[in-house]
C-alpha cells in the first residue's frame, strides 16, 4: 500500500511539473548590442516552432512562450543568442558582434569576402544606407554614396538613362558606362533599343529594377576587383544584390505606400507676349531710326494676348507607389517575395509611366551537401514618352523656342498651327501617341554542391529577357495624312556560370581560398520597324490602316562570350594578404585574329593593427595598407565591329532590283580596349568605431582605344575603326564616416566622400587632324580632344562682354586681343566638363523614435555649355521668331551702361548668338539630393491597435529640394548632360531639368 502511494505521489508531482512546464506566459524585454545601444529588428523565435517576433526601434520585444521553451535571438552581424524561459517574465539580452558573419556580407565578383580582408578597391552601399530612400530608379541610390562614382541624372524626362562614370571617362568611341550585374546576371543596356528622342542617353536600364528590392550595391573600381570580369570590366562594375529571406525568423509582411508631388527644379525666365512685342519693336525702332510698332512687325497689338508655352508644358505631377515585401525563413530555408506598382506622373505634360514588378528570391538546404535557390524579378512598364531635347516632340525645347505671341488655340478652343517649323507642342502632346511598353525578366537559378569538406561547386543559370514595343501615331493635325510607326525589339541573354571554390584554414595562421570558373553567355537582339502614312481618319489607329507603307525593315544582332577565370587568396594570421586573378575571354565582337584576350590582377594587403607593436595603440581599431595592379578590357565596340558588312534592300536598289552594297570594311585585327590600373589605398578605423577614414590613389592607362583611321579612296571606304589610341586617368578618393554624437536617445552620423580625377589623352591616330601647335586632335563644334591634354575640352571663342562705352559686344581672338568680329580660327581651350572634385555628404540623426537623413551631392570646377542659349539669348537666332530670356531686356542704350546685350545699332548685335563662352557656365553646385524625416510608432502605441502591426513608420521625403549654384546658372540645372557619349559630356540643348518632389508615405509591418 505504501509503495502504491509513493507511485501516486510521483505521478502527481510529475503532472504538476509538466503543467508548470507547459504554462503559457508573455515574455518581454530589451535587446541591445555589445555597447548597450538598442537593436531594432532583432528576430526572436521560439525554438522548434514558427512563433516569433521582432524587436522594435527601441530594441523592445514581447512574445508568448511556455516555461521551458528556448528563445532564439538572431541579428545580422551578431552572434545568435539563446535564452530559456523560466519563472521570470522579463528577459533582457545583450548581443555580441559576430565578426565573421559581419564580414561575409560583402559581395565581390563571383563570390563574397570578409570586409576587413578586402584588398580590392570597392565602394560598398549597404542596406541601412538606402532602406529609407525613395527613388524612381536604382541608379539614384548610388548618387553621392561612393567615392569616384559620378552619376548625372541627365534629364527630368521619365525613363531617361543616367550618365554613370566610375573613375571618369575611360574611352573615346566605345561605351564608357559600367557593367551592371544583378544577382550574378550582367544585364543588357543597349542605348539603341528604342527611337532617339533628342540627346543620346537611351532608356534607363535600371528603371526595370524595383529599388525597394535592393539590399546592397557594390562598386568594383580597381583592376583587383574588376579583372575577374575580363573584357567587360574597364568602365567599372556595379553589383546589385536584391533582398533575401532570413532564416530562423518569423515571417514579416511589409506594405509601403506613398504619394509624390513633382515639379521642375528650375527654369529660365522668358519673355511674356507683351514683353516680346515691346522688345522687338523697340529694337527695330532703334535700328531703323523711326518708330516701329508691334503691329508693323506682325506681332499683334500690346495686350492682344499670347501663349505662355513654358508654363503650359509643366504641371504638378502626382504619383502613387505601392510596395509589398514578405520575408522570412525556417532553419533550412529562406524566402523573399516582393511586389511593386508605380503610377508615376512627370512634371512634363504627356510624360508618365506605370510599372508593375514582382520578385521571388528563395534558397533552401535540400540536404547537408546540397543547396538550391533562385532570384527572379519580373517587370512590366508602360511609358508615355516625350522628347528629351533638341527635338520637335520635346516640350521644353519647343516651349523655349516658340514665340509667345503665337496662339495655341482659336476662339473656339481648337488647336491652331504655329506657322513655323516649331510646332504647337500642346497639339502634339494631346493628339499624338508615343508609347513604349516593356517586359523584362532578370533571373538567376543556382545549386551549391559540397561534395567534400571545404569544396563548393556552384552552378548558375541566368537569364535577362527584354521585350520592347514602341508605338507612334501622329494625328492629321500634326502630320498631314497621319503617320504611324511600330518598332518591336527583343534582346535576350542567357548565361551559365560554373564555379568551384576551395576554402580552408590550416592551423590557426594560414587561410587559403581558390576559385576557378567558367562563364558562357549568348545574346540576341532582334528588331523590326514598320511605318505607314495616308490615314483616312485619326480614328484609325493601326498601321495597316495607312495607305502607304513607308518603312519595313528588320535586323538581328547576335553575340557570344566565353570566359575562363580563376582567383586565389591567401592570408597569414589575417594580417598579410595576397590575391591574384586571371581571366581568358573569347568574344564574337572581336576580330578573327584577336578572338581571345587575357586579363589579370595581383593585390597585396598588410593589416598593420595585427602587429604586436600596435597592441598598446588603443585608439586605432583597424589600420591596413593595400595595393593592386592589373588589366581589364572594354568590349563595348558594337555587335559586328570587325566584320565586312553590306547594306541590302531599298538602299541598294539597282534598276528596280534589290542588291547589296559595301557598308563597313573588314578588320580581323580589331580587339578590346585594354586598361591597366595601379591602385594604392589605406583603410582605418579609430576610437572604437567612431571614426573611419579611407584613402586611395589610382593610375589607369587605357591602350588600344578604338579610333577612326582614314583609308585610301581606292578602298571605297572613308575610314576604318582600329585600336590605336591611349588615354590616362589618375586621381584620389577619400571617404570619412563618423559617429559624431551617441547617447541613449540621440545619435548623429556623418559620411563624406570626395574624388579627384585628371584625364589625359596620350595618343591619337597618326592621320588625325592637327592643331596650330602640331598636336593631334578630334574636333567637334563645342569640344576638342587634344593629344597631351584632357579628352574633354570646351574649345570656343572667348566672350568678353559688352563694352560700356561703345555698346559693342567684344570677344578675344586666338592671341588674346579684343575683337568685334571673331571667327572659328579664334577658338581656344576655355574649360572642361570634368570636375576638379566631386562627391557626397550624408548626415543621419536619430532621436528616440524620430530619424532624419540628409543626403547631398556636389561637383566643383566643371563647366557646362548650354547650347540652347544661342537661341534663347540675342535678337535674331532663327529669323526673329523664337523667344528669349528676360536678361535680354537689358541692352546697351548709352555710354556707361553695364548691359547684357550690345546696342541694337551695333554691328555686333546679331553676332551675339554665335557659339562662344557666353554659353559656357560654371556648373559647380551643392545639391540637397534627398531629405527624409521618419517617425517609428513606439511599441506602446502599437499595443493599443491590438496584434495587427509589428511596426509602423511614417515618413516624408524631399528630392532635389535646394541647389546652391552660381548666379549665372539661374534657371538652369547644373547637373546636366544630354549624351552618354564620352566626347559630348556637359552639353545641353534645352534639356528638361530634373524634378523636385515631395513625398509622403507610410510603411506598415505585420
């Protein structure tokens, strides 16, 4: 009996213990980092379950668990921490930095690298630097964030490509844009995929990427980093990594909704209709010596009305953006799903864009030795296009040029013709259709196999599929008979990367990693172009309704690339580091005699703080020196640059029969442009991470530049492209980041970067034109490349101004003497579009639940030539029919006047419009690029809303809010260029300025 009671007691006690162990309770606490500061966004998971939460902005959390459960605390860069739930309802956790995990997040070519062991020159823009930026395209995330990377948003027209330069201009006639790689897939960025709309920037390739999906950007700058991309790395490489899931974390859903209001940043003041009438009649009166009225000039009477064309082509654009992200993962898998819809209305009439995008990123451990995953993005856009500049469909160009006395509508509200070659832009925008539809898929599918310890085989299959449909339909009013055109372009690229990686640590001192790989890519661009005219009515929209076909053509442009590459890295005790890489590329773009090329790099680094003699220097956390030397290539030579080509069809018509005629001579020796780069740098951290300072010097020499060589007349060709030029870029890059103030409730951080670049043309082809000094040159209407000097030199007549005593405009001749009648022989070097230095400054402030970020970019010492001022200034640029700026009302009338225009009776009055430094302006600027103010709703306030939200962020963002610039740039955007061609930097012809916007939004997390 006693024995039986003992068993009953034991069962009773066991039951009580089990009941206690299964007791559910709410556990709360705070999570801090190793310095005791709150950690927001820490994942807290009940081990073995899917129950989880995240810490709020102040590091606080609350979770339901059972006594005896284990809570797992995980955060990027911190050691995973576990705590067992006991009787206490409060569990506070101080996490410790996981140095190894923190370093492994840096993406480099075909792999990752520990940040402190990187001996290449790379610019790293991490997620925390961009997560709160609201931009229209991904390139804007890089502006002002990486030293040596200059991005110019050339126009405010939606969809226009930015001009991106990594360490300056690296080519003359080949492309100078960097290679862009998204999740391991090099994307196509052909500028000629669509019809030109003025300027030469093409469609922005990064407008197809949802900026909200981007986790980080890495800019590879020196040969140590870019040589792994061989024949495509000379212009730098931008690696974009999209967001991934988080293992061992609760699934979170984030919904971001915002509304944006957009206007123009700055436009010139031009004359009203009556100001135009008075100016024209007053000038004519002075010139004729008798009264001339506006009616005499056919301009109508004062007060008879007119059109404000410039105001009419502008509006307040109202845009909506909806972004959804779902992120999470289990012990062996992670996932990220993203969806985005943008309805963007530009500040220019007729210019708007709708974009829908979806993304799915997955990875999973299939077994202990096999991992698989995918990164797939799909984008569909519809863009209503307008001209960028120097085009009759460009609203800003026609608004500047059109006379303000020309009416846009008749008395009944119908459109009227302008009466000149400058059209009624209101009619063109309202009645015509100019639509570009695109569908793009960028994806990467991979497996990682670990057959033996320390060895990983990664197999990737990538695709970049781009389809464009461009449709134009001009109404009878704008094109007699009507006009329609449709262009269908498909550019498909598929690739495979096969890499084998070995990584091992021998003992405690030696670490070795080796990579060998194969890269194969095929690209096919096909294009069909059909147009017709002769439409019975504007109601008939399709091309087939036109009675007369005018264009019917199509073409195909295939290319292939095959590469073998290898990289080996070694370090001893983490303080002596060496690395080398080599790549062999074969490309169909190169000539038959130079089909394959070899590219290499060697780099070394010394972590000085790893030495014993630094042990007592406590204020230096990290100090290292590095150097690299290597070669890379530029294959942006076109698709068939080495082949003998022929034209066929109508262009080769012979007695009514089709034929072929030679178009391009064969050049089997053509090859890539090659750059050799020396890079030396220092990297340092001080005062327990409060101050970081990096500096680098580079010298980049590019040889075998593609230039046109004159051929003998008997060949039947004028020129042939050959590798015969040389150019050099040298410069310095500085980066400073600091934690200026850090307290319990307030933090202030600053990031500053600055870069200088000096460019020099070392060699041009022997038969090039020469200047008066016998130097070889490449001459253009505005710029001249000179052997021994910079590639980009403004080469103009020097304008002095109006002589206050005589009222004559004065210039300088080639010898520096004042003249009233200059000629083209008086042109000299007058400036450069290349800045003396440029960079960015970012300040971030956090006070409790409020945060403020201020991003500025700047450029100093560069000029721009606003070629449109030849028409917007003066009196009679095109027969006196175009409008002008209000500065022109200030013309010379009597001795002593300091005026803008010369006297109307001066012989120099009509010479004022000629190309000179009068149109060359100092484009130095400091621009507040982005200001974001955010408020994170505290957890206590969220609790009142129930268990719906785990986070709410309210924010407001201003873009291009203020620009500090010279007075002479009033009404002109200093951050402008209308061409990605290296020979035409810093030029503009009535290019639309960038947009100024205010955005309000909310980010909800569930």
